[in-house]
């Protein structure tokens, strides 16, 4: 994670954001549900990964064949809890790591 980039998030229960990465645009949708925080990913306008549970220090994309030039990971800055919306952008950071799946 040494070359990772922090993705800016808001502490809200549902949000969608776009991230410009080398040669692509990734849209990330985060939704808090009673069973945890979930993420959907679109790559260049095509929904690619849906309903991924967000857990502390666990890769979200995982598979290189999906075409992402890297991967995303949540990090709990105060321990090892799985992220919840109320701590997004402060306690729970979303980090993009280039080349992780490339």
C-alpha cells in the first residue's frame, strides 16, 4: 500500500463518486445496509462488480480479468473494524492501489 491514493468519501449512508485512474474512469457506489457497507464498481460506464462487502484491509476487486488497473481497500485508522458509513473519510479510509491486480 505504499503507493496508494486516498479516495475522498463523505460520512453518509449512500454515495456515488467517480475516480479518474490511468486509462479509465471508475464509478464507486457505497451503500450502508444492516449487514454492512457494500460497494458497486463501474469501469468506463460498464457495471463490473456489484454488492461487494467492505471489510477492513480486504481487497474489493480481487480479479485482474475485470480490467481494473489496480484495486481498492478500506483501512480502519483506529483498529481493525469493518467500515461503517459514519466513519467514512475519517476513521475508515478508502485507498486505491495501482497495479495490485494488473
